[in-house]
C-alpha cells in the first residue's frame, strides 16, 4: 500500500489537472473556428466564353447612357450573387436557372459578391466586351471540406488527444481555383454605320440627299444632294441685268427661269458627348440659273449661279437607333441653304 501511495501523482489524474484544462480549451477553440473556416471558403469562375449562336443581345438590345448597345452576360450560378463593374451594370434580369446582366461595351472587369461565400474582386473578362454579343459566365460553389474528426478524450490517453488536436489545428482548407489574369486590352469602340436622308432648303430651291457615315468616336461620311432638275443647253451667258456677254445688249427674255442643283460632299463626323455629334465637310457644288428668251434660247445667269467649292457644317443627335441632323451649306459663298435629316444607326 505504501508503494502505491508513493507512485500516485495527483496532478496527472486530477480532473482539474493542467493537461486536462489545455485539452478542453483546444477542443472549444476548434469547435468555434470550424464553422467560420467553412463559411469563408471562396467560390470560383468555372468558365467564361462567348456564345456566338445566341442572338439575345442583338434581338432585345439594352442601351447605356451613351445610347450604345450593351453586351449581355448570362451567369449560371446561385441567384444571390451580386455584380458590379467600373463602367456599371446597366440592367439585371433574373431568369430561370441563370442571371442576365447587361454591361456597357468595353467593360473588362467584374466584381462578384455572395452573402455567404465572399467576394471575387476585379475578375478580368480577358478582352473588352462587344455590343450586341452574348457571353456565358459559370460560377462554381465552394467545395465543402469534411470537418476534422474529433476523438473523444479518455483519461489514460491525454497525450494522444493533444496530438490529434494539434494536427487538426494545422489543417489548411484547399484554396479556391486561381483564375489567370490576362492583360487588359485597350478599349475600342464598336464601328457603327449611319444612313441618313436629308432635305436642303434654299431661297428658291428644294433638294433631296443621302448621307452615309462610318464611325466609332470619330468617322467619315459621304453625301450627295440634288433637286433632280437638269439645266437646259444655253446659248451664252448674261449678267444680272440680262446683258449677254459678247453682245453688249440684253436679249428678249420670256420670264421663264430654270434652276438646277447638285452637290457631292465628304468630311468628318465626331461624337462630342452622349448622342451629340458634329460634322463638317467640303466638296463640289453646282447651282445653275438660266433665263429663257422669246426665241426659245436660254442664257446662264452668272450673277445668280454658283459653281465650284462647296462646304457644310452641322450637328446630329442620336437617340437609340434613330438620328436627327441639322446644318447649313454653301457653294462658293453665293448659294446658301439649310438642311435637316433623319436616319438610322446600324
């Protein structure tokens, strides 16, 4: 009996021993941190690609503040995802099984948030988004890891339990997939085509024309205008008082006056802000006025006629796919007209 009492160690077998206290503290810490570590796991992007055969963004376009058609990203993932981008989200629609988000053309980054799985900040889309194009973004939920096995503590195996706890504390959950970032490409606006019909109104002439333009932020255009009247063959030229050049006297005029107008122009067109554009151009113009005589001849009135360099300036406003224009033009500073037009963007 005396030998047993000598080998009895009260610190080792006491319920309130130092080793037993440390074991319970480690168990409690592990149980507290385990749910937090599982909840903080990140989601990842499984796939991002263009869907060339999906024409949703083309048939049902959504326009941004600049009246440019947006790109459409169809997101496959949990409906609680929230999205943001440096250029903003123009529209979000929750469809069956996916989320549709419309972004301005040229967008290259997307921030994705989830109330439980965290944030994927500034995910790069690889290249600037293009108007009227549909994309697919697949988001994968985080992989749930199995919680570490907790071994029930037994009095004689305190050392073993401590070792298992320390090993469990050193377990590191798998990191989410790392998406390789691609270099940001320079943003390039989409090429647009404009077809615009216009009417030119002069002092005594009404003409009709067509303007065709190709542009991004800046572009070029060609235009042609005519009153669709041809000038008759003339026997000579006269001044404002009717005196025929080379004769020194006036002809016997019948009072008949014929006018003919033709202009061909080319120039530049520029977007200033939003849908507001300005344009300027030069070209060739021909405005001919002829006077008829009682003998059936015609003389070109050089005082009223204008042939040579033509110039124009004006402004245009784009509203959705419709454009309106207003401007002024001249031929050699002698003939002037105002013009208005309406057209369509493609």
